[in-house]
C-alpha cells in the first residue's frame, strides 16, 4: 500500500467531495465494503452512500461551503485527519434547523483504516455535530475570519 496515495484520496474526499461536490472521489477512496462507525448509533454498512448523502446535505445547506484539511497523518494501515469546514447556512435545513444566514465553522477529526490497496475500509470520526447545533440554535455563528486554534 502506498500511504501517500491513500492520503491524496482522503484529502480529495474532503476538498473535492465536500468542498466542490464531486461525488466521484468517494468511489475512488473507499473499498466497496467500507463501514462508517458511529459514536451515536448503529454502524453505517454502506459508507459510500452515507458519505455521498453527507456531502449533499452539507453542500445544499451551505452553498458557499469551504473545506480545508488542516492536518493529515498516516502510518501503517491508518490515516488521521483534522478538517475544518466553513460556510453560511443559507440553503436547506441542516439537522432540522431552517437556514437563517448563520456562518458556521466545523472542526472534525477522522481516523480511517485502509485495505491493502490504500482504500478506506473503516472510519471513525468526531464530526463536530454538537458545535454545529450550538452555532445554528443560538443564531450567532462565528466570525468568518475566526480560526480554530491548533
């Protein structure tokens, strides 16, 4: 397995998938049997479909969504990523909350287990849903120039 190639695939899922809406990157980055492990419910056995739905949800809720991979590490059969998403909630409801133009910053942490070809087979994450809900419910969001401390 080429860990550098695997890192490029993962970066592409965030920057091209979430950032630009390119769903084709999902099939390139994941093994057909990839599973998403959920901390708040049952595992998602079809990670590709789940990921494509998540990309659609975030992009339709925040049409100006920008995504940056802040850190990306790989060793053995694991990758770890810290990702920042920024957008203004002007589109469809997000987590059941109607759009009110609130700017949102989401910090996420991901761990991906890779197969022999460097494709994702298992994924664990803290996707920052709690922080998103606080920002949207309070309606204050964050300053667009705010940064998440490293």
